């Protein structure tokens, strides 16, 4: 188990290095001048700026400095190009928690909804609840999340005007009520996916020998359902959850854009538009590292949930 | 027992005859697919979409970039006509000479004006109201509402008034549309209103002046004032710049379907070659190739999509479709490669491969004749599921303004524009969103159908 964990961690570190390198190369391919903005800059100031951001050194040298600064325990991504008094580390520190909370809530909604609806469809197989839920699932997979976001806002506007006061805010960030609709919208696609997966998994498990054994032992149907069928059926859902965390956290910036949430994703889009080298590098490497280690954590946790994996 | 029992049986033609026609793998799969109603409906939808995209611009020859600021954000409608009118001419109104302009004595209550009507045919150029004078009134206020007024406080927009009891006309020229309006006239004592009013419903006729019709090219030969001309027809309405939404949807479909079909085609092809190579040769090469694929999988997808797309650059006047295609191919091939590698690893160990090798089959023969044909079912299914994924990605990027560059419409960027006017003109969001959803839905359902028809594992389960 320890050897397995170490191996995974090593592979993770190499992956993060790969992501950093790919980002560095891609970014320096972007046409344009990061120091150029609407203000005219004299030659001396420009020289000073280039020295400040290390742009005066050859590109391989820049790459090595970038890698060295990135090393733990104190990774430092430098100073933003567009907000020249703000460090990239601070930008990440300020805005990542917002995205993380949004993503976490979305994962919670999608996992809870997926397991619940998936189990329901399996119980009511080929009957009305199954047909209705599976129809909604297909809808959830086929409709883009920005449309759901827009419809969600429309719903909130109507609810608020019906109540006469702002029951749930339509956009913005701050209180718990702000988080409800964006995270629900963000989790909807994954929820549909998990529902589908849970349904197949439940129907697979029904035919397993241990369910027959449990039934033959004379256990009550409720006990068989919760203790035997549901627990085993959840396993594939958890496997998919790891990569889905990646999809949800990076996919969040569409929802952040529509609901005007100050998350990290919005900063990334802005940085790309303004060619803010350090912010692009910082956010991409940070996100990449976060996702890689999330997947490792989920895989290791899987060993605790399903002892059969640990034996192997 | 006779001698006959020990002699060989007579060989007859019937024994060898097949009772049913022999079916190839693909014929069998097609029969299965044809039974799946949802998959077949989806197939028809996809064919219709293809026709919409390919033949649409030929049949519907409206320039998708043509702006018409007179027809901004029109909702979808049937073909509309307008009546030709002349230049606006001022109207003096009606003043009744033998009626006192001011009330002779102050009254607590007066009657509602009778005979409220229009003086001629109301058009969207102007509505001219007249009514009979009211005994005791020293003026009138005129209101306009878009629904029937419930009571005195629900008369709607105050338009103006007259300041004499014998001025009994009013002309409304305030942004009129062809819909029903409820005009109310309230008599006043010169300052305050009496609590009595009368209402009339008026639907102005859409009108267009002769000069405007001529300048917009809507005037056929020989038409004069009072006759009808047909306006430009927008079956799906117009957007915030007055561009025809149907023409834009057709143009946008080209972008969406181009990305949706060619990106998967390229990356699935690359994935098949890469995965097939890794799987067939195995060992060190396999480990190395697959480790690299793992790295690419670990890249945060949407972030790198944006980064790569910007990195490949868009020149002025270009739409940015090709950079998006390249970025999509570069980032999406590993999933196919993994899948194909897994399949190839499985097939490589099958008995018929060993048999073929024993019989002297060479590498290329084994790969081309046995391995690739046996993975093609899986590849086809991956391809159908890759199409909605690519369409989604294009829509997402265009939605956040990182996709196709502005003058070129795409379904995603149309949604982006539609969201801004979602509350007042929902059709600008609904149509592109519905097109994306239907396309993605059709490919998803077709993919499900193909999986069931082609996958032997599913077949065994039935």
C-alpha cells in the first residue's frame, strides 16, 4: 500500500512537471507582447519591467527559473503582469477557495442526486419513475451547462418576483444562498452521468451471487437493498468521481461567468485575454497539480472503501 | 439390418443448403440498429440537420451578416405585411366650435366620454382618437395600456391631454407596434381628473412609408399608398442587430458540425494508430507510449483548450475554427488510444490471431485483416460519442468568447449573445440552445443504439 502510494505520488510529480512545461511552451507561442498596454512606455521603463519579470534572459533560462521557483515547499509564481502590485500566489489564495467551495457543493449535489436517482430507477425499472428520470438524464447530458445556468437565473428571477423580495440572489457571491443555484447547475451534468452509471451498476449487482445468498438467508428486502446492493453498486460511481472532480472544478468558469462569481476560473480567462504570463502559468500549474493529486487521493481512498482493491 | 445400413449415406443437395441467408457482421448490426426506434429517429434527425446545413443556405438565401436596425430582436412570426403610407402629415385635431371650452359651472361628477373611436384607419405611424365632448369637462387626459384596464388606477401610460372641453381629439405617435392597445380618455376639470373614463381597444396596422420601403428595397413596381407590401420574413425572428436568426443558425451549423465531425474524425484516427501501435507491439514501447498518453490526459482540459487555441493564433478576418480543431485533436486523442490499445491487447491473445500467424500471416496482414476490423465496432461507438463532446466544447468556448471570432456565427456564440437579452427576447437564446441540445441528443442516442448493436458483450447479456 505504501509502495503503491509512493509510486503514484512520484508519477504525479512527473505529471505536474509535464503540465508546467506544456503550459510554458504553449504560453510563449501566444502571439502578442505581455508588457504592451494602453499606456505608452519609454525604453528605460520597458527595460526595467523586462528585468523585473525576467523577460530579458534567454528563454531556456526563464524556463529553469520558473521551474526552480515552482519547487515546494514554497512555490512562487511571481507577480501579475496586469495587476502589478499583486502576487499570483495571493490571487490563487484569494480566489481558489471560492471555486473550491462551488466545486465541492456541486460534487455533493451530483453524487447525492446521482446515487439517489440511480437507485430509484433501478428499483422502478421500466416503470414510470424510471422512464421519467432517464428522460431527464438524457436531457441533462444533452443540454449545455450555460443554458442551464441561464434557465436557473430565469427561475430565480421569477421566484423572487413572486415572493416580492430577494429570497435567493440571482448572481454574486457571499452567503450560502448565493451558492445554491450555481453549484446545482454545475453539478447537473455530472449528476446525469452518475445516475446513468448507478442504474447500470445496480442492475449488474442484482444478479450477483451474494445477493442471491442474502435472499436465501432470509434477510429482509430493505436490508438486502441497503447493506448489499446499494453499497456494492456505489463503487463504480466513486471511481468515476475522481476524474469528475477535474471536470467540475475546471468546468466551473462558465458558471462563474454567468453568475458573476469571483472564482479562479474567471481570472484565468481574463489572464489569457490580457496575456498575463505569470497568472496563466500560476493558475494552470496550480489547477493541474490540484487535479492530479485529487485523482490520487480518490484512488487511495478507494482502497479503504473497497478492501478487495487493497489486496491486489 | 441390411447392407444399406453400412453403406455411406447418399449425399443430397438439401443437407448443405443454408435455410437462412448468411449475414455479415455489419448486416447483423444494421438489423439490430433498425429495431431500435430511438436510434433510428436520431439518425433521421442527424440527416435532417445535415440537409439543414448543406441545403439550407441554398434555399434560404438571406445574408446572415445583414443587419437591419429597423427589425431588432423581432420574435419569431409568420410572414408579415405592411400597409404603404405617405409621409407623416400634421393633424390639426378636432375642436367643436359650439361647445364651451371651459365648464360653465363646477360639477362633482361628469359622465365618461361617449363615442371614443379613431378618426381613420389606425397604423403604426399614428393613431388618431376622437370622442364626443362631455358636459362639464374642461379638458381630457389620455392613457394607453397594453391590457384591459381593471379600474381607474390601471389606465397605464399617461400620453398627454387636451386643455379645453371642446378639444376632443388626440394623436398618438409613441413607438407603436402592431398589437392591441387600450386607450382610455378621462375628463378633467382643467386640473384634476374626474373618476370616469371610457376605453377603446385599437390594433394599429403595421405601416411603412413609401420612402422607407423604397430604401429598404421592399417596394415592388406599381404599388402606391394604401396597398400592402410584404416585409422581410424571419421565421425564427431576428437578433439584437436585426440579423435573421435562421440564416445565422445555418451558418453556425457549419461551424458546429465541422468541428463536431472533423475533430473526432482526426483524433479518433490518431488514437487508433497510436493505441493500435502500442497494443500490438506491447512491452517497453507500449509502456512508454501509454505513459505519455497519461500525461496528456492529466492536462486540465478546458484551460489547455483555451491556451492552445490562443497559442495557434487567429489572424485578422479568420474565424479561429482551425486552431480550435487542432487544439481539440491534440488534447482528446488519449482516450481513444487507451480504448483501442485495450481492445488490441485482448484481440492479440485470441486463437484466430495465433492461427493466422501459424499459417504465415505477416504483421500488416494480421493488423489490417484481423485486428483493425475487430476493433472497428468500438471505434465507431467512440466516434459517435466524440461528436457531441466536440460540439459541446466548441459551444462552451464560443460561449465564453474564446471560440469562433465574432462576425462568424456559431451556436455557442449565438447563445452567448442570447443570454444578454434572455429576459426580454428569450427566442435569441432558445433557438441556438435547442439546436445544440437536439444535435447532442441525437448523437448520444445514436451512440447508445450503436453500442447495443455492435457490442458482442451486450449481445450475450440479452
